[in-house]
C-alpha cells in the first residue's frame, strides 16, 4: 500500500486532477467533499481514469466543518498527509457574502487542523492563491513580495496562511506547504475531467469555454485600457495537470526533507498572457469564434500578475511543462466532449 493522503475538496477542479495524479503515483487517496461546487461524477471518472489504481480511491460526502464526521474518517484511516483544497472561491460572491466565506473557509480549515492534530497527522498542503499579492508593484511576484487582500476571499487565504505559520511556530512537528496558485486552466488530456463550476463562472477560461459551446453569447472583456501589451489584463495561466504535479512534488518534499517547516511556494509558469491572447489561442485550438464585448474594468482586478517560479523549481524540483496552446487544446477537448460539464443543462444557468 502506498502512502495515504486525505484530500479535502477532491471532487473539485484542481482537486480531481490532483487525486488522479496521486493515484497514478501509487498513493492511496481519501476524498472528502460536500459537493457544494462539484459533482460526484468527477470522483467516479477519476477512479476510471486511474485504471487499476482506481481501487485506491475512497469518497466521503462530508462538510469539513462537521468535526464528528471528519473524526470518523480519521479514526478509521491513518493519513500520511492532507491536501486541503476545500473552500469557496468566487471573488464577487465573497464581497456580497463575506460571512459565508469566513465561515466556510476559515472555520472549515480550523476544524480540519484540530482533527489533524488530534489524530497526530501534521503534514498539510494548502491551496493558497496569487490573489494574496493584490495589485503588485514589482513583477514577477516572488514569495517575499508584499501581501494584500483585495476582497474577503483573498483575506481568507491570507488568514489561513497566518494560522498555518502560527501553528508551526507553536509546534514544529507541523510540516506545511502553502502553495500559491496562479491561474489554473485546461483539463486532463482524456477530456473526461475538467472544470465545471456551479452557477455563473467567475473565471476567464470557464466563461470562454461556455461561449464556445453556445451556453453564452459573448465574453465580456474586463478592461482594455490597462498599461499592458494590448490593454487587457495579464495573468500567469498554468495547466491544471502541471499544478496537480506540483502537489505531488510538495508531498515528496515532505517525505524526503526533514527540515521542512511552514514553506510558501508559487506555482505558476512565470509567463504573462493577456485576455486577448488567451481568447486568440482558444479560438485557434477550437476553431470557434468567441464574440467579445468590451466592458469596464472589474473592481479589484490587478493589471498584471505573474510568478517568479525559481523557488519551486529549486526546492521542489518542479517546473510547469505545458504551453498556452496545450492548455487551450485540453480545455477545448473537455468542453467539446462535455458541453454541460458533468451534468445536464441547468435551466437556472
Ligand atoms: P472548486 O470549487 O472546483 O473545488 C473546491 C471544492 O471544495 C469543491 O468540490 C467544493 O464542493 C468543496 N468544498 C467547499 N467547501 C467545502 C466544505 N466546507 N466542506 C467540504 N468540501 C467543500 O475549486 P478549485 O478551482 O478546484 O480550487 C481548489 C482550491 O484552490 C480552493 O481552495 C481555491 O480557493 C484554490 N485556488 C483556486 C484557484 C483557481 O483559479 N481555480 C486559484 C487559486 C487558488
Ligand atoms: N476576465 C475578463 N472577462 C471575464 C473574466 C475575466 O476579461 O469574464 C479577465 C480578468 O479581468 C483578468 C483575467 O481575465 O484580467 C483573468 O481573470 P480570472 O477571474 O480568471 O482570474 P483572476 O483575475 O482571479 O486572476
């Protein structure tokens, strides 16, 4: 039996891709997810894609704030580490409903940490975000760049990072990796798993995807007057499979390096791509025209954000491999095979 990892939020977009990579690497994975923003079909498809390793995957529909339910899982399985994806992530919604975000993300994380400590599992990989850099003055963002939350979602990421630093300061048995993701896009090359957010998507790629399959008429471009190459916002898009592999690299580091404390790593490619460049690359990959509407800037948006990836490359021995063309190819493969994601058309959507 390989090492056993608890994956919170493992039915979600990044979680499902990471669980697949874990299984293929020989790990045993136990997923807990309340399915608030995901489908159990994702877990089933991951098990199928993993072939003979699929038997090493277990799923529990659990809210991580439910301490009793979490304890039940910990009392029957000894975990070597936890990867913590579970959380709400829609920036706009977090501005409208801050308490929902603080309650879910912060209280959920504290519940998880308490149960981990009670059962002596003190290795954690946490999904942080490049959003903690706010609107950076100096680029690329290094792990030492100043931090600034622009909204309650970002605030939850910053707070959880601080909580993690504090528990490690109080008890050095804790080994923690805070992974700051840049912009995950794309899908597994099979086209059987991918991003399928509930409700109206928040991020660029799922919106482009929904326009491409006729679920939306146009894409609104949020601002074309930035000081960038073509006036539109620039981000560091990273293939979700590269991101998933970053988690495997983080786990290996736990098991191989006794000096791990509470560490922060950027997971990005180091390249900046504008909205219009992303649209053009997707149009090329899909052969579909994406009609655009120029809209005003989205409040709180940074102009340019991309990562310095040197630390992860050096210390985790990990580097993103996939190009923007490959990200769009795989996104389209998923979209064209699953125009309605894991579900049937939702009349509310
Ligand atoms: P996602 O919504 O697809 O996955 C999150 C999963 O967590 C969902 O399956 C949801 O049902 C589950 N969940 C939420 N609250 C829960 C709770 N209380 N108990 C149990 N399960 C719960 O999102 P994702 O894109 O896969 O993101 C995963 C993590 O990475 C999140 O923490 C997110 O904030 C972070 N992140 C994502 C991005 C991105 O652009 N996708 C960027 C940076 C950071
Ligand atoms: N964006 C856009 N239209 C949309 C959604 C996003 O023009 O409907 C832009 C957004 O302004 C930003 C980029 O696309 O410049 C990436 O946005 P996303 O929300 O995906 O990521 P984040 O801003 O959180 O990095």
